C-alpha cells in the first residue's frame, strides 16, 4: 500500500465526527441510553430502584436465597419455598428463622403471596421484554385495539421497515463500492508491476541478443583470421616449388596473382558473412552444434522448465531490486549498464541460471566403510576437510577421530582404505572443526561437554576445556584468529575459548539448548547460534548483553547454522526446511524444502553457490541457493551384508563440501562414507 495506508483502513472506513470529541460522544450516548431505559427523573428513579430491591429481598426464600416458588407459611409466620422447608424439616424440626419447633403438619399454603409473586414476575418479564415482545404479549392477552389504531401501527412499522431496508442497502452498496475501489487499486498496482516486468524482459532480451551478436561477430573474425593464417602457412610451405628449376629465383607471376585472388576472395567472403550475421545467426549456431552439445543444451532446457517458477521468481526479484535501488532513470542507465550492455542483476542471473542447469545428479566416485570392530554403533556425527582439502576427518559415537587421505580414498580400492591418523576420545563425539590456519590442529566436542583441541601430527590433545555442564553439540575455529574457537552445549551456554588460556574468555547464557555455533568467515567477533528455541541468535562478541539480531521463521529446533559468505547464513531445522538469511540486512531470503528431517542431526554443508543436507530417508539433497527446490539428490544403497536390517531407520548423519568444487563428502548412520560429485 502507498502513502502509509493499510488494507484495513481502505476496506473498512472509520466513522467521523466533526464537532464532538470522543469523550463527549460517549457521555451523550450514555445519557441517551439512560433516558430511553429509565425515562424517570433521577430522584424518583433511585427511589423506585430501592423499593424494587427491598421487595425482591422480601420475596426471597431464607433457605435457598432465590425468589420463592410454591410458597408455604409456617405456624410461626415465616414463608419458604415448599421443597426447601420440607427438606429442612427432614433434618431438623425447627424453623430456620426463629428456631421454634416445627413439623410438616404445621405448614400452610400462602395463596396471597403466591399470587403477588406471579404478578411481580410477569411485571419484571414485561419490563425486560422488547417493544415487539410487549406488543405481541398485549395482542395475545386480548387487549382491545381498534382498526384505526392497527392501521396507524402498521403504517409506522412499514415506514420503519423501509427505512431499515434503505439503510441496509446503502451500507451494502457503500461496502461494495469501497471493495471495488480497493480491488481496482490492487489490480492497477499489479498491472503496473506486470508492465514493469515486461519492460525488464524487453530490455534484457535486447541486451542478450546484442551480446550474442557480438560473440558471433567475434567468432567470425577469429575464423577468418585462422583461415588467413592457414593460407599464409601454405604459401610458405610450397614456395620452394615455385622457384625456377635453374635457380633463377624468379617466382611465377601467375601463381602469385592466383594466390592473391584467393586471399581477396576469402576476405570479401568474410566481410559478406559478417554483414549477413544478424539474419543467419540462428542457422549458423545450430549448424555449429554437434550431437553431444545439442543433447546437453536440451537437457539444460528441460531443467529450466522443471524449475521455471522458481527461476522466474528469482529473475523478477533481482530486476525489481535493481529498480528500487535506482530511483532515477538516468542513474539506472549510468550506474547499472556495464560495457557489455548488461545490468549487474542480469549478469548475476546469467551466472545463477548457468549454475542451476549445470548439474542434475550426484555420482558416487568412492565409498568408505567406517565400521569399527570394537563398537556396534557406527553413526558418523561429523565429517570435515582440512585447510587444504588434502585430508578429511570423521568422528562419531565410536569415540574415535579418523583422518583419511582424500586422494587415496578416491584413487585406491575400497578394501585398501585405512585412516592415516586415528585418535581416541573418552566420550562419544558430536562435532569436528579443523583450524583454518594451523593445518595439524583439529577441535572436537563430545557428549560429556568437553571441548578438545588435538594435534594430528602427535595424535595427542593440546587443550581440554571442561566448563560445559552437559553435552556439547558444536565447536568451530575462527577463520580470522587461529587461537580462538567457540562451542555450544545442552547447558544453554555458548563459550568462547582462547588456546592461550585454560578458561573460557566469554560465556553467553541463553534460555534453550545450543545445537550449533559458527563464526562469520570474515570476522573474529560475529557468531551465529542455532538454538532449541527455534531461533538463530547473531552476536557481536564485543557486546554480548543482547544479540545483534534474532532470526525467526523455523518452527522447531535449529540444528545447524553455516555461512555461505560474510552476509549469507544458512540454517537447518527439524521442521524439515532449510532457510537462507541476510545477516547484513537482517532479512530472510529463501526457504528450501524437499528433504525429511524431524528428529535427527542430518548434516548441513555449504559453499558459495550450493547448500547440501541429509535426510532421514537416507538421501542427500543439494540445493542451489537461488532455488527453493533441490537440483540433485542421491540415496544410499542398502547394506548387502545385512539384508534383514530395517532401512527405514537409517539416515544421513553428516555432509561436507570440498571447497569451491562439485565434490561432497557424505556419511550415514551405518558408518558408510561416500564421495559424491555433481554431474550433468
């Protein structure tokens, strides 16, 4: 709505009063109501009300404290409801008022009081009745009314009826008129939006066509240059044969002129082809595509059709955002259009469109069995690459951290896979985090609330922090300061640690369990916290009294938070959705759905363009950050060694991207680790 108007204000207008204040109107309405109902001078009205109250008290039964019904009089002169006094005398043979001995035989009907009560009751009913009810009662009771009086009454009733119908019709028409005006306003806004969208599409279509023409002309110029180079090389190659056999060094003039003619012909043909480019661009493009490329283009077109609504929404969102940022047309032309005729949003959309249609499935390139002979439980709770993506580590309920050489896992047979380093913990492990600067340092959190920093080279713990009072779910090293790390626990506390100190340097108390903590990759002061209160708390560690912002939208526990960039934050929840947030503008960007997650930690991994997560259906899902539906998925095969095992109980437990590549590590509750690659 424009101008600060709300839909309620437009749809239901408030009644206005030009001369009276709200207090005066209220007092006037109250006075009018009093006059209509009482219609008596104040002193007389008060006296009448008091008398009625006294009469009511006298007519109340002393036992049930209600207006007496079927009144009986005692020998001592007191009146009661018949059922009340009989019931009383069954328990105690004495008058309730004066305690005189009394039996049932000393009770007598009080006909006079019964008659008076009936009249009083009828009078009260008539007073409370509406005028219509009073008229109906009068006619039913046989009141004498003349024909003339009835005609007058009918005339008044008909006038009243017509007036009410007219007022009702006017009110209905006024409401309908305002509805139509509001509807027209909404449709005009929608029409303007559609016209603006069409203008965007027209401008972008022209820009894309012009860009394609430039690419075509550049390709033609390149082809012509290559032909000229080939012709020149052929002249150099055959030049000795042109020399006179007697060694005179004289070259045939006719041969030279013939070659010059060929070169001129090639040049003129190239120029003609360049001039005809706009008309023949489509034909030439189609001719230049081989069968493989044509199949790839067809497949990418199918992916666009499958995701058309989401892609359309993303495109329009970007273009509208461009317009809102540029209030004047001159600024938009000067600032947005670049050297290729593209606006920044169109370039971004082209990149996103290419990314969306580039991949459609996940292919398994390697598999690793993480089973431990000494532990029946094989759930891999965390899987992480090291700083250089050379090694990756796994940890879980087996209480062991295992480090593998990635290239060996991919290139060697599955039977020959063994960890290059293995370290044991006292408790089940929940999370791992490699140091982003020191390659041989890795941190872990466990079910006893202990946060440990390990030296992979020596296979020993460097530091152990035991301040958490309950299970610690998450730990993360700072990207900026290699000595800082943060952890979150079921004790509702977030703790920041420094490897140079034995105690925590910062402690933040929240009101719910902490499931995930993550440093902003571009800051050593900002952290995101996923909590069981269904919210994400974004803190500046320099001021922890209150978070910078609380992101709300999830309906259940937030199990993971991960940064795609310094401004983009992804979160996962047991409500079965992923969400993308802008931590700079403090706004939600997108909601992703397709996987199943109601109770387990199923993993979350991100890179600059993609978000991956697990599912309780034992599947891995990959989302492009601009599209709410998955672009690819993969289901883990059942364990052939245990065919009787219930596959419905297995789930993906952790995922991890190999930085800025289409490769992803995934692990499930059976201890199976697979290396997957996005493919077309």
